[in-house]
C-alpha cells in the first residue's frame, strides 16, 4: 500500500493506492468533516462495490445516487439528479460527496461537489485503470453538452483519492487495455525508465499482478501530479498529456463515440504521433516499433481504422478544442521519454504517418 | 467617476463607478483578452441598454443571450441556454462573458462564465442599486433549484465591474427603495459615519443625485470589499451582511417570493433586529427610531406583514440555510455602526421584537 501527496498548497491531497482500501474507513475519515455523506455511483458499479463501501462508512449517515452507466449520461440532467438527491436529503455545506466509479462518475460527482451550495468536500474512489491514472489528478470535473464534450465544468480538487486495486478484478479485459493506453502515454512523454518497466512487465500487468499495478498506478499519478503542479490550469507542459489525443479524438468522433473506446483511439493516435517523430528524424524506427509492440501486447489497436482517409482526420482535427488560432497542435515524441508540442508539421508527413 | 480595487491577490479587480460608463470602451478593454464577447441580459434591460453597450464594443465580435426577466428564470435551464448560445457561436476559452442587468443576470452569467469550458473571463455591468452594492463584490454566482434558492453555483470573481449610474434612471421607484435597504444595512453593521451621511442625504439619494449616488455606491462596495477580504468564503465576519435577512427570508418565503421584494423584507427584518437590540439594552430607542425613520424615508416598510405570527416566523427561520446545528443565528446591532452574530436570543424577546 502506498500514498502519494499531490502538492497544491492549501488544496494538497493524498492518493492512497493498495488492495482492499474501500473496506478500510481510515482512508476516508480524515477527509470527512461531518457525518453526512452521499455516494454517487452507477448501476454497473453499485451491485459490485456500493454495499462494501457503505459498510465501511457505517458510522456515517450515508445516502446514495445511482445513475445509469455510460458516457451518454454525463449530462446536466444527471448532474441535476445528484443535486436533487442532496437537497432531498437536506445535506448542508459540510457534507462530503464520494464518487465511486470510473471517469464519468468522477466528473459528474466532482462537478456536483464543486457546485452544491458553491462547493462541498469531495472524495474520489476511481474503479477503472483509466480513472485511476487520469482523473485522480488534475481536478477536472464536468459534463458534456450536446454541442461538445466536457463543455460545462469546474477545476475542483478532491480532499482525498482512494484507489482500491481489487476493483480492477471485475473490469472487462477491453477496458483494462483501454486504460493501459494512457499508462503507456506517461512512459512516452515523461519517463523512459517507466516505459522500460512497462515493456518488461506488460504480461504481468495485463494479468493484474498487484505489486506491478501498485507501482504502475503510483508512477502514473506521480507523473501527472508533477505535470499538473507545473501547470495547474493548462497553459504549457500539461498539453503533453494530449499525446495521441488529437488523432484519437478524430477517430472517436469519425467512428461514432463508443465504437472505439477512448484508450483504443489514443493508442492508434500515439502510433501516428510516433510515426511523425520517425519521419521527422526525432527517433529511429526501432523506438516506434517498440511503442507499437508494447501497445499490441497491452491489447490495443496500433493502426487507424481502415475506413478513415487523411481528409477524414483533417476535417475532425480542425474542430478539436485544442486548436489555437486555426493551427492544429500535435504532441510528438522527440526522444525516448520526451515529447513536445508542435504545429509546424507538413501535410505530407501527417499523410505518411497515418498510413503507417 | 471613481475606481475601487477589490484586493484578492491575483484575482483582484477594479470597480468603476460613474455616469455613462457603458458608453466608454476604456472601462472594458483591459478585461477583454480576445475579440469574442457574449452579452447576457434580460428582456427588460435589453431594449434600454443592449444597443448602447454593443455600440461601445463595436471593435469586438459580440453575440448575445437575452433571457426572460425575473427570479423565477434563475434556473439551470437558463444557465444551459447561455452555454448553448456560447457553443453555437463557437466561443473559445479566451472569450469574455458580460452580465448586463440586475442580480439574477449577474448570478446566471457569472455561473455560466465559471463553468464554460471550466472557466472564462467575466465582466459585471450591474444595472440596479441592489446588484451594484451587493453582487459587485463577493464573487457569488449561481442558480436556484426548485428545492432551494442559490443551491447550485460557484465562487467566481469578475475581471472588472462597470457601474453606470445612468442605468438607475430607468429603474422603477420601488426597485430603488428595495436596493436602498441593503445600502442602509452597511451603515448599521459597519460604518456610523455612512449611516449619518444617509440620514442627511436620503431625499437627494431617492432623487438620484449623481454625486450622492457615486459616494453611496463607492462606500457600500468598499465596505463589502473589506468584509469579503477578511472572510472570502464565509466563515466569520461575512455573516454580518445577513443583517435583517433571517427575518427577511421568512417574510419573503411566507408571503410567496416576489410579493415582497427582497429589499423590502430585509428592511422590515432590520427593524426587528434593531428592536431586539433595544430590548437587549444594546442600543437606545432613539437609535432604533432613527433606523426606522431612515428606512421609511427610503420608501421601505418598517413592520412585518400583519398576517405573520411569531410562529410563522419561527417555522420559516428554522429552514434557513444559515441555521447551524439547529440554532437560529441572528445579526443584531450592538452599538451605532456595529453588529454581531448571536444565537442566544430568548423566544420572548423575538416575539416582542416582531410585535415592534
């Protein structure tokens, strides 16, 4: 069991990582001011873990809000359902919201915590690899609007994050792979040692070896914490976290959301970015092959969908939120364990990189 | 023309107060990063001032969102209308939201600015006395929920506040009086000199003399800035701003929202609080009479509605947001220009204070 502290001055908080943590009240009680708690979860996670968490919190007065599972419910309506449940239970300003679930639940419950009576305490209990390595750090909360993803929200930090590795045991294999795409990303943009660790241990990781998972998730959270600490509100280095995302969002949007999982699209996107790096002469073919091979072993796609042409990519990419003054900004590996944001990549290179 | 700076570290901002300011682009341009601006207003204010402000901002690319006028439209639906308009106009993270209107518009537009893509810039142009002295300082934004007022929102500071005293010329007399209740409040809780200034000049103020209004609004904003600076997130001294509000909310809620204006209910509530102070021996009868007389000259009610009994008050007051651990907390004048928060007031005294 390990604990990492995310250093954000008076908004610093701990991330506890280990086995069976949702059964131990100690990891929760420092972050709960009062007896009143609401657990927000979904109808997939609730049957698996809700009773266990409620049992852990038996000294508290706990109510719950169970939403339908899925990105399409990450809406202002679901947000309002949480708020309504809180009001119906007469929760005051000193209550605590606990998010039990993946990224969608974390984003929804976090935004509800940020907005209820202008802000109450918030604890994250992320139950997927993706949410454990991604939403645990950064403070992004929010909902989708029919005209755009994540268009309504707040930057809001949790009081604590409790990562129970046991929860991964019930995760479908495809979701585990999708989460690993973001894991590999940290190795490519920030930490070559970690990239090598993943190469050496990918089979143990996909078999959910606890020791390996603990190290892996701790390292990802540390890297993200370092990046976010350098750039809390997204001006500079935080953009590196978008490696593979510009191409990936194009794939998700072209194929229809949900057809490719986010992590799958990001994996294919990272391979395209690595191809750009090779074509520009930043890295050699051996490194791009190692990236492809690692992603394949993690169970991820390493090629863009056959049906997508360069033009399909371009059309989707110019609509991306990250476009500044009409320039598409790419995150491109520049050497092992390092990447940079670039916008001066010729069309010719992008076409070749997509072709592979 | 005067400018006050609200000191909140790196979130400090100026409040410009004077005549005709919405016609001068200088007061806006420092707070607008980019060319893209959205003006949020309502269908009462739009015909009066929207074209004038758009004319002032003719160098910018301006879109607008005109909402129906009234507290009952301070909802998540109206908030979503603003967000939708912003998305339909493809506004980016570097856009600016301008609130042109009273408190409802300021709260709605402020919460939209706080939440759009997790936060964009915000300018307040308050057009009523109440919003000029109240919402200009404090950073409270939000919407009502059917189960409670202001239950959803954020603390979010504007980049600048532009107070154009000319806008008060089109305000109904009753609204002017209602705004003056909050003005008198600052004299009672914080500044006896200001209380005396109001006593000497109340007739000129109700006739909207510019010099007097400028001094009055500047002083109210300074006092609120001082109070908020001491207590940005409402733990201590900021509670004094609720003078008259515990009784006032009971009146508003009992009579049905909108039957008594907020300021009218607060005026009657302040008289009850002053009566408590007299009955407790903190102040003499002369002072409470002076408070009543000043409020009357401002065109405000100084007695609770005849139809409300002590029990009606009590029942409403225990449901107030400000109740902590079941104790009703009253703000009571303790001497001229000073008030304190108390919860040990006997039922007997409250009954007598309500009776007058």
